[in-house]
C-alpha cells in the first residue's frame, strides 16, 4: 500500500511538472521578411509558418514585426524609421527598424517585454544583391577582434555588410532585453537563388550567432523539411520562395520542434 501511494505521488509529481511546464507563460516576438510577414502581425494567417508555430507553442502572446522585402543588411541611406511599410526592399526596410518598432511598443506598453525572440531573415539580402553589393564581404569573425567587443557605436548607415548588421541587431536586442532568449533562424531554401550561396548566407548568420553567444536554427540545411528546388512540385510554394499553407505547416512544425529543443538546453 505504501509503495502504491509512493508510485501515485511520483506520477502526480511528474504530471504536475509537465502541467507547469506546459503553462509556463512567455511572450514571443518574431522578426523577419515576407515568409514571416505573410503569417500576419497577430500570427493568425495560415500561409505563414508563424501561425502554425503559435498554434503549437501556445505562448502567452505572439507578435510578428516582420515586413515583406526586409533585409538584415543596411545601406548608406538607412536611418531610424518605424513608420514606413513599403512591402519591398528599401533603405529602411531592415531588421534594425523592426527592432526599433518593437522597442517603441514595449516602452509605450503596447507590447509585453519579450521572453523569446525569433529572427528569420536573409533571403532578400542574397536575392537582391544588386541593391546590397557589400552584403557578403565580411564574416563575423572579422568584426570582433581585440579591442573591439561591440559595434553599437556605429551608425546604421555605416554598416552595409550582412555580418555587421546581424551582429549590430543582435547586440541591440541583447542590450534592450538581456533576459530574453534570442534565436536566429537561417532563411529556408528557395528556388530563386543559388543553393550553395544560400548555405553560405546561412553559415554567415550562424557565425554571427556564435560570436554573440546566441542560438541558431539552420533551416537552410534541412532538405527533408524545405528543399528549395522541389518546393513548388511538392506544393510547399507557388513562386519558389513564399510558403503555401502546406509549406507553412511543415516549416512551422519544424521550427517549433527545434525551438523546444533549444529551450530545454
């Protein structure tokens, strides 16, 4: 009888721990380009992976600040601009300004302070390299050489290379939300740009995450999840870049699973 009661207590304890974990409140913020933007600011549109991620994760809140056409990379004309929403590549349509919008909303009480920040961008940096000519000219390992341990002293317009901008934005977020978990997601494969170059961009983003001591989900290397050359044929996309509902479900499910693993580490 005593052993039976002990067994029941153990089972009850395990159930309670699972229930507490499942009910753990956290506020999620997403930054990125069109593949996140198409899921809607409220993460409720089925063409975007973030809708399915939200449905599975069931966070306390989930808000997207993503914009179609956004890049990591700045231009010499990039300035602070939280109002513009042009839907195409532009000087101020960058992750930096999504962070600025987030900060404004948190300070104004319109958005809870994030506990988890996911950023998936990089497709447009490579796709429109004619408008981002310095994009791939530097790697993260070249940025933080002694005595440099921060690049926040630069103006955004002075940073025109992908690695610089990823590191700059990562530093901004770490400074603003030091207790938040920040995960960089490499862009999923597409059929519009060279696959090897997609992997190169992914490795650059991962290198930035390592320098910043952030975590990464490398979607670009997951052929079974989202194989660019085949994404139209299998129904994941109609244009070779943006997800259909079918593709969004697959991508959202994968990202959710990877986030769960990282949060448990």
